[in-house]
C-alpha cells in the first residue's frame, strides 16, 4: 500500500512538471497609485497622475475629495490613452475612465488620467493639504472572464512650505590671479579688471557664490578673445524667475608674435542706385555711376576685405544735377588707409531732347534745380560730346524772305551775267 502511494505521488509530480507553463501562471490583480509633487507652496499647481499597473485592464472608477478652502480644481480630469474615454462629474466628484470597445486594453503600467488642483494664494505655511481618492474599482479581463478589483483608498497629503526665495544676489565675486577695479558689493553689477590679462590667459577663472544657498549661479564668456571681453555671471533665485546678472570687462593682450594686417581694400561696393563703372575690383578705387534726374539722394554699402579692417561710416548724400562725389575710406588693422571715390552723375531733367552728357549748366539762375555748378579747373570733368553742326534751310528763308532753291538759281544767273558782261567789255577794248 505504501509503495502504491509513493508511485501515485511520483506520477502527480511528474504530470505537474509536464503541464504547459501558461496553465500554471495566474493573472496578477491590477494595482493603483498616484504621482504628485513632493512639495507644495501657496499658489502652486498640484498635478496628480492616476496610474494603474496590470494586464488586460479596460476600466477605472473612483471618487475624489479635497478641502475647497485649501485647493481648487483646475479644469477637468483628462486621459491621454488612445481609444479610452473619460466621464467626470465635479458635483458628485466621480471619475469613470473606460475602453468601451476593449480593443485598447492596458498591458502594463500606464497613467489612466490626470487632474490638477491650485493651492490658494493665502494658504498658511504649515497647513496640511489632503486630496483623497476612494471607492477605486478597476475592471479587467482574466482568462476570458471580466473581473473587478476594489483597490484601497489613496491619500495625498503635504505640508505647505514657505515661499521660494527671490534672492538673486551674489555674496562674493573673485577672479583667480586678477583684482577687480573696485571692491565687490552685491548691489553693484558691473566691474573691470585692474589690468589687462596676458595673451597666455585664454580662460578667466571666476569664483562666484550666491547669498541664498538655493539659488543657482552660471558663468558665461569665460573663454577670452584677444581684445575686449565681457564675462557674465547670472544668479537665478530659488523661485526660478528672479534673475540678476553681474559682468566683468576684461581685455586680453595681443599675441607678442602677431603681425597686424596692412590690407585696406574693399571686397564689395553696393550702390543704392545705378551701376558701378568699371565693374568693381578691390584694386580699382575710382568709379562713375549714372543715375536719372529723379534720383535725388545716394548712399552705398561697402565691405572690407580683411576681417579686422574698418570702413568709415558712409552717410547718404543729396545729389545735385551733374557730378557728385562720395569717398569711402577703409582703414587697415595696422592703420593704413585707402580712399575709394564714387562719382555719381545725376542726369538733367528730360525736356524732350537728349541732353549733352558732361556739359555743365553755366547759369544756375536759368535752371535753379542744377545747383551751384561753378567751374573748378582742378576738378575732374566728364568728356563733352558736342553735336554735329546742322545747316538749317529754314534760316535762309527766314532772313531774306526767298526760298533756298530760288536763291541758288538767282546766284548762278548773276554769276553768268557778270561773266558775259566782262567778256564783252574786254572785246571792245581790243
């Protein structure tokens, strides 16, 4: 008998080992939890995420309670689950979230809905704020059947903390190996170094500490270029919104081996009207530009070839009829200068016949728009294109009252008569 029982137990163990693993695994019941801020202050927004962890979950129902003297509901609960819908009632304070089609069942830990509360602005420090979720029911599928899990109440309780500090002051500011030109004061935000730093110093080592231990300090501009630099120290108060910026002006010396550039040329000239003639090249320093009479002013933009060369500010000039000059001066890094000359020729007013290009008006009274055109023998003048002389037959007609062709005939007849009389006279003498 004992031998039979032993054999039976052995067969039972063996049969259990041979069963499919899926038949031995039982679906775990879903659980509920919340995610919320770890601390609150008067006026804070309290966002609560309701989380369910489980498989084949398709519904959630719960109630919520809070003290309206401490917090107020901001908006309505919402879900971001695809295919799920949410129904909430602010009067009864009930929430129902479901996947009605049961085609989007939860298979892992997910946030089912979120809701936000606002702590009242006059909430006293030390007040205990409570938000509670009760009568929590989770619907899920288990082996083809539908089950409902009643979860324990979830309570969120926090004590109101003092407001975050708005102190964005520094309590100290130093530079390693350098002295500030004036003693540090938390109320003074701009400083210079007493002396220039050598070329070998490429990064400024700034030490700055905030008055409030919960404030943050950041430093920018520590990597120095040759010449003038501004290092900025920004203090952000604990509240995250109040900021204060301190600055240190630093001059880094030039490399002793550096040779400054003598390049005082332009890489481009762009006129506001007309076209440069000849076409621009850096080596050409004189140009002419023709503009119509209607162009009453002129300006140009110019770019230096070398990055450290400078172009003197170019001001707009008014245009007189005729030649106008604009000078663009470039100064190289080493101090050399080059002048580019632009001669802007404004054409006279069009009166029906082409003007004589280059002819300057001689009487400014007759044409006051021409301005002062007093001849200057030292000025460069444009070439004068003189028109070909034209004999007008109408002139003879107007002066002697005889058509031109008749005057020619009479002239020929007069010459013939005179020649005949002269021959007759000679024959008589002989």
